[in-house]
C-alpha cells in the first residue's frame, strides 16, 4: 500500500509500505495492505511505519490529525511530526 504523511508545512513520508500503526482517539490501530476504506481522527502519540514483513520499521511522534484509507492508499494529515 502507499503511505503519505503530511503536515501543513511539508511532506514527511511518501512510499510503499506493508502497514502502519496509528494512535486513534479510541486507541492504537493498524492499517495493512488492501484495508477497507476508513476515515479516523488521530490523537497525539507514536505512529509506526511497517516497511515490510521482516519487521523493518520507522517511527514518528505525531500531533493530532486525521487518517484516510482509500483504494490501497493511506493519507495521514497531522499538525506536526518528528522522527524518533
């Protein structure tokens, strides 16, 4: 699936990934390849990118925002993000 992480200032990440773990307002959830369409609010917390099935990851501390999943593309819109 394609993942894009955007802030008002710039694009933080763009590329093909296996999945992403996100801090939803009701708790942590994960979006994987071919996920059903979804729109959700996000709270401040840790976003974890699952680059492939061999557990290669990268993580960001994000501020609140939203995520949209549609047609195997996940777009994360956040107020701010910092790689950890």
